[in-house]
């Protein structure tokens, strides 16, 4: 077991920040440009475009708390076995879950991600 706690290096942190920002931007766009706009909802009545189908899929997914559940599962996996890839996935799903109406589960996942920084990391270089 490594003695060093989980902490991404500089290059990995840049990639994690970029992917987390991309996921956050997507969630903000989906929520404020497609889901909450009543004009988009009215325009999508009886029309089957890719935008309308994506909007309907996102509404269905956050209705079942899929974003929050995915964030919580990814954060639990990250907590048990820390890795850069799982941390990135957990951060992306957490940011999407917080924006897309799954605040409770995604906030819990964010707390678990913070705790995962205290876990020993097998990928640590001595």
C-alpha cells in the first residue's frame, strides 16, 4: 500500500478541470437553454428533432434521479479504490447532478469526493 494520499499531479489536474468544466457547461446549457425554457417546450410538442428528443431524455433521467445516483456510485467507487479516471468520472457526474435537479445525491457524492483525497493511493509514485 502506498503511503501517499490521493492527489492528482499538475497535468492530470488540468485534464480533470477541463473535463469537469465541460460537463458543467453541458449541464448548464441543458438546464437553462432547453429544459427550463417554456418556448422550447412548446416548440417540441409534436415535433421529433434531436434537440427535442435530448430534452425529453434529460427530463426523464433527472425525474428518476439518474444523474445523482450515477454521481453517488462513481464517488463511492472512487472512495473505495482511488484512481484518476474514476475521480474524473465522479467529478463530471457530480457537477451534472448538482445542476440537473439531483442536488441531494450529487452533494453527497461531492462530499465523498472530498473525503477520497485522504485515502491512500496505489498509483502514488515513491
